[in-house]
C-alpha cells in the first residue's frame, strides 16, 4: 500500500504541494526513473555522491583521453528511444547512436577469429568453416533464443518488464520456464545444441557482461544472442556519459533537481514508511516517496540501518551470490590511430580454458592463471574520446569479488596484474603496446567498493541467477518499507542497461500519473488508485 506522508516540516520549510520523490543515485536507473516521474508530474530530487551523473556509466578524462568507465555496448537502443518518447522528446535530437559492424570479434588462443555481426549469412558462413556440423544446432539455438526474448523482454508486460513482487506472478510463468528449459544454464543450453567449443563460448559468454557465471545462470540469458542479431549492437557517441548528461538536462528542464557531490546517509522513516532522506551534511529532505538507485546492500544495510528488516537482513544479503568484480585498465596511447589496423571497436581475447577460468573467479575466488580479456577501442568509432591520431582503450578482466577469503591484496598486486595483462595484449593483439601508453587509470574491486559503495566490490550487484531473479530478487516495491522503491541493477529485472531501464519503467507503471489526476486531494485518498 502506498501512503502519502503527513505534511512534514524540515529545516523550518514547508514542502511544496507537488508530490515529491527523492531519488538516491544518478545511475541509469535513477536518471530514467527521474525522467519518467517528472513527466508524470512528480517533483523529483536526485542526489548522487559522484562528481558527474551516470554512475557506472560515467566517464573520466585524462590528458585528452575520455575513459568510459562502464557500459560500452548498447543493445536495444529502442528502449532509450521509448523512454525519451514517453517524455515527449526525441532521443536522436540529443545523442548520436551508431550501429556497429562487426559487433565484436572473438579471438581464440589459436588465433581463430569469429566475427559477430548482424549479417546472418556471414556468421553462418564462418560456422560452416570451423564447425559445419553445428549449423543446424546453431539455428535451433537461435530459435530458442528468439522465443526466450519474446517471452521475457520483447514488450511492456513481458516478465522482465513487469513488477514481479507477487509470488504468483513468478509461479504462473514456471510452466513456460520449463518449456524454455530455463532450469539449464546458458552454457548447458548452448552445449546441448552445438558441440564446437568455440561456438559454445560464443553463444554462452554474454552473462559475463552482466556479472553472471555462464555455467550457472539460467539459460534465459541466451536471449541476448537473438537480440544482438535481430536489433544490433550500438555505440553511444560521447560514451554512456553523453547519454547520462542529456538525461540529467532533461530532468532539470522538466523542473526536477539533480544534486551531485552529495551522499545520502539515511532514509528517513516514520512508522513503517519512507518520508525522505538525510544527506551527509545532516540536512533532511522530506519526500512523499523515496526511490533508491544505490547498491542494494547500501540501501538496506546502511541507509536503512536503523530499521528492522523483514526480508533483506545483512545476513541474508551477505549470503546471496554477488556478481564477480572487475579489473579495468584504461589507457591512452600516443600516435597509434593508424597502427593495429585489425583491432576494431570491441574485441574479446578468449582464454584457453573457459570453464576453469569462470570456476576460479566465481566458485573458488581465485585469480585465473590464464585470463580472457575484453578490449574496448572506442577511438575507432568516436573521434571525441582521444586527441587526434591517438587511441583510447580499456581492457577488462573478470576477477573474484571481495567476498572470498583469499590472499588477493589489490593494492599490492595491481601493478603485477597489469603487467600480466600487458603481456597477453602484446602477445595476442597490440604488439609494442607498453612503450606507447601515455596515460592510464586502473579500477580494481576496491575501487568498485569505494566509488559506487558496491557490496564486495561486485561489478553488477546480485548475480542474475534464477533464484535471485523475478520474485526472488529484491522487489521494485520495497518489502521493507512503504513508499520506498528500488531501481537499478540490484532489483528486478537485473543488471545491464536494458534491465536497469526496465526497472524504471516498472516504477512508472506502479506510481500513478499525477497529470491525469484532476483533484489531488481525492487522488491521495482514493485507495483503488493507490493500491498496488
Ligand atoms: C565495467 C563495466 C562495463 C559494463 N558494460 C556494460 C555494457 O557494455 N552494456 C550494458 O548494458 N551494461 C554494462 N554494464 C552494466 C551497467 O553499466 C550497469 O548494470 C548499470 O549501469 C547500473 O546502473 P544502476 O542505475 O543500477 O547503478 P549505478 O550505475 O551503479 O548508479 C548508482 C549511483 O548511485 C550513487 N550512489 C550510491 N549510493 C549513494 C548514496 N548513498 N548517496 C548518493 N549517491 C549514491 C552512485 O554514486 C552511482 O552513481 C557494465 C558495468 C561495468 C561496471
């Protein structure tokens, strides 16, 4: 049940009449929620502790090189287009989005390359070359992937785009889950259709991009194969930061507030409902509703540390499976634009032992001896990310999160780990790289913990496993407190830009449209409207 707060006085000032929402965090979850709620007539106030908006999608510039710290691959740009349209605007007027071709190259240890693009016949021709017997199985797998996408994410009302806070909503889809073999892992699903190990990797690695172990997360994540092939892989010019900046501008132009460099340290409560937030300065901001885009454990353990929990106690949260963390090495290179001609925008250097590598990271909590690397070279597509003639790169290695008791001390090993990565890069992709780097910036799991207040330094919040999804994931409508809502990677449906946007879309569905409510007073006492 949603309840309007009593008229509350903070700092001697009476809150304005407009129904207000305090949003903790200006990641893509918080920003899209703010856009949608502004559009519905709410007065939104967004607070973020960082210097710029975008959260994990923010960027940092050094010596003319823009380092995009997080998302580099945009799938389903139509969801961003729909968001802007819903707010009476046209995304293309604000941000340039470009479809890439190829989407990415997978380079295997023996130097075999699988170039993934939307060109179906080209992709199938590659399969015919190195795994001709798998072509039939591949086609069947893609049909399954299409069915998974259509069921889980294709339209509003699909499972991934609806609130799943009622257990019944999850139970009633179990028969479809069974039909789609959601009980299997993505890897097992791929392996049941194709036998070539390279193709099995190509069809199953995607959960790693959202923090999931391909050998344990549900095969539903196989839907990414279909959506990539059907809709494409895109790049946001100016990086994800450019999109986030425009979203913040839109919020402000609709009358909302975005306050940066400001940490929220408490969610204010009265009886069992949220009534505002307290900033680290001690200032109290009253609000009718609170939306948290902060990391899950931060929301429930720290900001609501004073509140007794029904479901998400510290113990329960700690016991969950958290996504892996990341070691991300950003660097700018000098006068290299005409070098390394075969290296495109996205490259994945596949390590020699997929299962062992993933097992080391997720199960044993060890650094794999031999690693896979994702290499981002946006300067191939976007001239604004590096000085003329130079390149900007990031290389990402999946590493265990900080929940494991092991002897990985990041401050001590950061340098040697980077050297290890450099060896792989020089050997397999970018010969001579070491002497061409002019500026760099490294993020270890400790930085994820510090910068985003991320539990165990996890890159993507709770791992998107079957029993940590839908009803089993912390709900968009908080189970702990009335008038508190969650958006972002830690709530339903889960991590990745499409998921995070969907969480805001769900909030939009839950909260009533104030512009359509002629008489506010009657709206607030109308239980039918308020009931969720
Ligand atoms: C390296 C990397 C690469 C990725 N690549 C991709 C990709 O290619 N494609 C894709 O779709 N997804 C990708 N992802 C995942 C995607 O970036 C995230 O799932 C998504 O951006 C998370 O958005 P969010 O809104 O949940 O949270 P966040 O981006 O984490 O934002 C939360 C915000 O809340 C703020 N905050 C937290 N606590 C407080 C507090 N107490 N007070 C004030 N502010 C607070 C933080 O400062 C932060 O700005 C990637 C992630 C990483 C880390």
